[in-house]
């Protein structure tokens, strides 16, 4: 990796954290961002190398760290600007749209989808850190015809930013599982705050309430894009969740203690099984 020239597109929380982690491990690290002041500050701090007018044709690797729609637009607008043989990867939380676009472009670069499973409720370059991805999982979604050397390079990048394990999945597997493990919790957290009771809860909460509602401090623009981009899978998970809540609701309404105990017992046993797997 020490011979690579890398460009990060988007120096927010994720892109900035990737930059802070990668800078000591690559030959040259450039960045692209709409906010020139962010680029200048990052260069002054030594997080990136001094900006060039257009680093994309110079880059062996380009990492898209922007919103889903912006990532698609950047890929489309720069399809002819990438260096021959360059590897393009990303951190976008829904993989199908970029994968479909890449298949339509049939470009001269290689695209390998990536998704580090880490984040914070804060945003922006000032909140970036070089330990954000420490121990996190990194999911790779590579096209069927991807070359192993390109996949291996993205795996090396995942390790370099601190991820503890790298998993490979199809685009469909990724998006379906992420609808459950990432997007549904944000739906639940937002719904938990959508009640008149929310304004009365202060001083009546313990750890469970804070755990459930933590991610309600949400970037509504980003998560609207993610929800809509993965709408089919997310709607399915919401339907399954509301069915389960309905079962609990009906058992409480019937005062059916045995049904409640069985439901809660299954949940506990499933959780314990996963924790000890």
C-alpha cells in the first residue's frame, strides 16, 4: 500500500476518519470535497497531502465517502476520468444502486463495494478520528467478475483503517441484512421519539431507553436516502417487526401471561445463542 496514491471523496466523519487512518500507510493521500475550507484545514493538519486541481486521474484507489446519490453522481460524472486500472470502492450503506450503475458503465476501472460497520451520531471532519473503525466489521460486495487482486486490495485497506474482520457478501445479502441490523433500529429509535410521552420522559429513564433511542440523533438527509434506496428490504423488515409488536400487544391485551413468557423466553434464548456463537 505504501506505493499507492489514494483519493477520498468526501471528508466528513467517515471520509475524515478513513483519511486519518490511511495517511501514514500510503504514498500520497488526496481528497475531494465541496467545502474548500475543509480541504485546506485537512491539508494544514497533515491529514491529506496538499490538494491538486483534480487528483482522480492520478489515483490508484478512489474511496467514495459521500451520500448514496452523491456517490452515484460522482461515479457517473467521472467514469472517463479514473486512471486506467484504478480501484474504486466506497462506504455507502446500500450497495445495489452503485452496483447497478457500475454494471451499466462498463468502465476501465474496477469497482469493489465496501461498508465499514462503524459510525457516530455526530458528523463532519472535526469529529473524525483514526480509531473510528477499530475492531469493526468491513463488508465487501464485489461483482461476480471482480479480480481477486482488486478484492484483496480493498481487504488491505479495511485492515489499514483498523477493521477487525472482513466479510464478503453479495449485494443482495448485504442490503437485506443491513435493512435489519442498521436501518430498522433507526426506524425504531425515530418512532420511539414520535409520541407526546417523549417530552415527559426526563428523569424517568434508565439505560434501556437511552440504548433504544440513541440513534434517533439522526442525519435525516442521509438516512432518508438510505431508507429509500433500500426500500423493498426495509419495508419487509418493518412489516415483520410490526407483526411481532402486534403479537406482544395482543398478548398483553388478553392478559395472556403464558404467551408473553414464551415470546420473551424465545427472544432471550435467541439473543444468548447469538452472543455465545
